């Protein structure tokens, strides 16, 4: 039997953490909030993260009791879907939420031989979609600045279907200094951008050890960052189409970098 704590009032002080920062889902103590069974169950099944609590409906606990018993989770809170939706602030279709501790962030030296670097990406949905594609394409190291949505942002994590939890994450302070360190570590630096002298993706054979930089959704990559890159790469497209969505472009780039 699961040791479940039934909650009658969603304003119960024990649930305070679930109300914090609503959509951002990133807490100052290094923890995060996840929601939906697909995301929660993937984290339970495929990671060793420290799970601090689950808030879910009776139906969720009944269906997934075996999985939950396999993890050491101190607090299992139960409430109706209607009550849980009051935390999110709108009607929900899922039936569970999770409070867990984020895994450690990695140093540059600990990242894999293939890295995706996000430069000023602003959309949580794009970060989540990129993380999902990374997991599918066997690229497991991501870098991003403090101003970009973190992959454990609640919406980014949900869009990634939970796969952001399987990435090595590095949050950089200074992108230029980080690029120089990566060069010293033997990485070839590629920028995804449209310029007059950019290399068509179809003709590129990527180095074994690479960093791919994806830029801001509207402004792309700044000239001073491009100047630090070893090569600028563009996806060939119809003349009357200016660009792909950054998440789509990242997926196309990574597939070609890995398969060619």
C-alpha cells in the first residue's frame, strides 16, 4: 500500500512549493516542478533524481502504484483534478505533478563530444522541442545562458516530454569565454546562420568533436559571436523563405551532423 496524504484544501501549506513560480517551475533551492504522467513517469523510470513529493489524483496512484513503490518518495499527496487545476491556474488534462531536485550542472570539461549551444533563445517551447530532438538524435549535452529558459522550466520540460531530464546541462556566464575554452578542448565550433559565405549543410562533413550554436529566434547570432566560429552553416531552402523555426533548424542540423 502507498502511504498517501489526502489533501482537502489546495491552499494547504504543505503544497506551497507547487504554487511557486507557476509556469517557470524553477525554484531557488535547486528543485523543479514537473507535470503530466508522461513527464513524471519518464523521470521516475529513467533517472535517479531525488523525488521530494508527488501531487496526484487517486486514479494516477492506482494506475502507477508499482512504479511509485520502486522509488523512495517521502510525500505522496492526493487531490482531485479540479483542485490540482487551481494550482496551475487553468483547466488541466493531466492528473499529476512532481517536485524533485534538479541534477547537477556539468562543467565544460564534463560535456560530451557533441554539444548544442543556445545563444539567447527566448521561448520555453523552443527549448523543450530542441531538448526532445537532442535525445532522439543522440546529442546529450546542451549549453545555454542564464537569460534563456532553463530546460527544467515547467513548460520546456513538458514540451520535451521529460527528455530534458536526460541531458547534460551547462549554464554559461560568458559565451565568448566559453567558446574559447571549448576550442582549447578540441571542439570545432559551428554556427547555424545565413550569411553570404556560409557553407551549405548538404556539403558539410562535421568534425567528430563539435559545438553547434543556434541563435535568437528573431535576430540570429551576432557578428562578434560568428567571428569566433570555425564555420558558418546554413540549411538550403527556397529563395522566398527566410528561415526555419529554430527548433526545426536545430533538428535538421543535428541529424546531418550525426549521420554524415
